[in-house]
C-alpha cells in the first residue's frame, strides 16, 4: 500500500510563477511510489491559506506525514498555522526549510519558531548553511537532504571559449538584486560593446517593468524572456557562456545548481548558503554582495582564461552529482517510509 503524504506549499506555476519545491519534490516522490496530495495551487493568498487548512482536516485520517514548505517571508505564518493544526490532530509533520534569511525568523519570532520546529517529526534542511544556523539555536531535530535535480535532464555543454554572453535565472524580486545584473552588463559594455545579458524569470514584486525602462534608457543589451519552462531555458542556455547570481540572500538555489550542471561557469554573490555550493575559484567564483566591479572583473577573468574557465565548468558539473535525485532518493524514502 502506498504511503500517503500531504504536501503544503505554494504550487503556483500554473499562474506564471516559478516552479517551487512542492512541485519538483512532490513529482519525484510520486515517481518513487508515494501518493501525494497537494495544497495549494489557488492564486489568492487568503484563499490558498484556507485551502491548506481544509486539506489538513480533509486528509487527516489518510496521510502518514505532512510536508510543509517554510519560508522567511509572510508565508512563514501559514507554515506556523499548518504545523500547529497538524500537531493538534496528532499528524507527523516535516518542515522543509527554504530561504537564506530564515535564520532571522529564529531571532525575530523565537517562541513561534520553537513551536514549529521543536514539535516536528523532523526538520529537513536542503543546505548545510541552514542546518548550522538551526543547530546554533539549539534546534537539533534537523537533517540535511540537499535540493535535487534529475541530472540526466541537464546536458553538459563544453564552452571552449567563453564570450561576454551572460545568463540570469530567477524571479524578479529585490532580495535577488536583479539591478546588480544590469549594472554588471553596463560595466562590461565599456570593454566589450557586444556584451549581452538574458534575464529569465517571472515578475514577483513589480520590479521587472522598472528594470526594462533602465535597460532602454542606458542602452543595455538585455533580453527579458519572462518565465520559461525548464526545457525552454535549458535549450536557451546553450547560447550563453556565463551564469551570474546576484542575490542578497540565498539558501541553496536550484537555478545555480542547474547552471553548474549545464556547464556554465557560475559567478555568484557570496551570501547565505552559496559557499556550500561554490568553492571560490574551484567550482565557480564568489564576489561580495552588490559588488558590481568584482563581478564584472570575474566575468573578464573567465573570458581571458579559457582553460581555467573550462576547469571551473567541469568542476561545477562534478559538484552537482551530489544533487542528482539518484543520490538523494534513498534519504527521502528512508524518512517517509
């Protein structure tokens, strides 16, 4: 008989939002033989919250576990309510920790955080970064299971000579600092007039239109594709040489892992859990938060040192072997069986 699970999270890709863990992990668990209920794909935040509560009540006698995505933003509160309802109904719940700024919730809302994490069956961290933070706050009921991808879906492409064609993949939101990407391409165009940037992702906080206006005003060679399906942006990535990640906060971003698996040399701000993915000058390059000059110089270094850039690319791909579902699946099966 299949183990039944209820997964609480924002399943919103049908509304032109980024595909989140509730969809990717849920799909992989289904492939392993688990039966997964979901809540919720309703667009309106209040109605989605109500749907989550109703789902817990509806499936309370069917499911063995409830998985709950926990973020540091306002969605933290639905995780709190859902966890406490699960606790009241005596259902084992498992928070999945997301967002590089989640540690601030432990400081800002310590009692609420304790109610969520001290009473869970297990807390799952996709990064050693958050695991360290939680253990520093004496929350020991935590295990590390990395974010996963199906590596077979990411063809490795050798880029013999990198050119100043940059790729950025993320939602447009201030925490991901997309304006930094524009400033990097502006700086690069001084030396490389042909430099270009492709920015892929949906608008999350209304900043996309503002960035488009800046790109036009500054005469920057930037294309904005909006949200693309995974297969679409993987195909598009073949035309680009370098991947940049500009976040202010990060945990273990799947987009960075995906870029490394595709053979793109990655340059990222050294924030949150990024240092657990990228070893500077070994599997990628790290620069300080908002340091446009350093990121621009890192791009130039990759362009001017093709053999070294190829080594970065190959090392990056090897690193992502740790994130292949075939390496991780048994950890989830063991936890949920």
